[in-house]
C-alpha cells in the first residue's frame, strides 16, 4: 500500500492508483481528466504503457499482452495462409524469376540475330541489280575450276526453300542429265533452206520408200515391221464384231460368219460335257440338228430279249414303231425311260408332265402301225414286234 505522506496533495489520484507504488509509472503532471476519461501524456523516455488484448471479440476471453522482437517489431502468427486465386507464392516467384532469366537470354540472342540479319540484308541490298539478285560464287584453288573446289568462306550463299518451284525444276534438270543432257523436242520449225539436224533434213518432203518418222499413218503397201498381236478384245457395240451374251439383237448389227464342220458320221467333237464345239453338217451340207429319225442307228426286235443302247455312247431310243400289236414285259426292264417320270415306262407314271395324270405301260397293248417318241435306255417285249430308232442325246 502506498504511504500517504510521500505524495503531494495534488497527487491524490496517483495515491489511489498506485497502491503498490509502481503499478502506473507516469508523471502526475501529465495526467488530466477529460470528461469521464483519464488522459495521460507520455513525454518522457522512461514512460511506458502496457497494452492488453483479449482472446475473444466480445471481451469474455483471457487477457494477453502483444509480443515484439528485439527490434520492436510486433510478432504475428499466420493462422491461415490460403491465398486468393492467382496470389503470389514463393514457388510462383521462383518460377517467374526463372522465366524472366530465360526471357533475358532470348532477348540477348534476338538482339544478336537482329544484328546478323541487318548485315545480311545489307549484303542482299548491295547484290540486287534491278529485279535480279546477283550471287557471286568464288571457287578456291585450281581444282575448283574442274568442279571439285570448295566455296570460299567469304562467298554469300542463297538458300532456296524445298517447296520452291525452282527446286522442282532443278531436280527435273538433274534427272535429265546423264553423260549428256536429255532433251524432249516439242516442236521444230522446218527451215526453208533445208537445214539438217543430224541425219534429218527439214524443209523438204520425206523421200519415197519405207522410212517413216513421227506418227504412223495409213500407208498402203508400207510395212511397219514385225508386229505380234498377243490378244485382241473385240468390242460389243453395234459396229463391233463381238456381241455380248444375252444382249438383244438390233437391226444392222455387224458380226462374223460362223463356220461348221462336215462330219459324215456325226460324233461329238467336244472332249467333255460343257466344252466348246463347232456346228456339224452332213455330206450334203445339211446342218445336223436334234436327231429324231434314228440316224445314230435303229434295231428290229421280234423276240423277248432285253435290248439297250449301251453299245453306242451318248445315245438313247428316241422312237419305237410297232409293226404288229405289242406288249412290253411287266418287269423293271419292260420299258425303261432315260429320265424317270418324264416318259412312259412300265415302272413310273409321267408325273413330271402331269402330277395327277398318266399311267404305267405295264400290260398295255400298243397297236400295229403306232410310233411313240421319247427317251428310253432299253426295253423288253412280252409279245409283238418293233423297230426302235437310236439318236445322240
């Protein structure tokens, strides 16, 4: 507790506030009462004020004292370091510094290249003569005159882009040159004085003979040499010799005459079924057609023995004429058709002709003078007499 006699009367307030004698170190001359507030003037080096903060915004928390470092800087703890979008960080700053260093290097290179470009532009400007660019290429050494020398260090070079038309033309020229320059002559004007180029004289008509120059033209009696035609594919139009299979005939169509082969004893000229074969004619020139008259052969049968056409290949009985009333045997070899159910037989009805009609020829009497036509591979009589005619089928 402060001792009362140690203070002046004007220091009553200081007595009250300094019960411990050192709680508030101020010069009492600097303390004034401003309304309901106590004002303190700090004007001495040893005057100090302790400032308290509270841990809660409403003052209900614990009082604390702010801290400073040795230099008097207030210490602050960063509770949250989240930055707004795009905010600078140490990492970002390092990256930026690295890019800036790169930019400085590039600027230095660009500056150097710019000086070189200026020099080259000056050389090009000096080399331009009117609308043309003159390029002097100095070949060093005696070997250079033979095309083996190197271009001197002082020679200016001109680089042509690979897609430039000039490059394509140079490649064409290079390809045309072998030991000689190869030249295609598009046109040569004839000279009135008969100028020669090699063995060819221009300005005069070609001499008579077999010689020919340039485009071949129709020239009756002139041989153009040995020509082997390995294949000819005719067209199929109205004026062509060829005609397309299954195409319709048109009046005025041209074609090729078809030849036939005389064959007195008609026989197949094709090696197998489906082969190409020529038309055939007999000794009188008549074209052989479908044989219904038995020109391949015929046989008189008066007994009951079975007969067939197996002796002559590719034939069949195409007609049977009854010279007296006749009945065929009722067995399987009575009357045998080449195609079942297509011709009368003693085994099958002709259902291929009519599914609901027809009958077998078993026990049927065929009257004298009657002739039946069809395709049969053989027959056997039970009674009667017949003449059977054979044809190629």
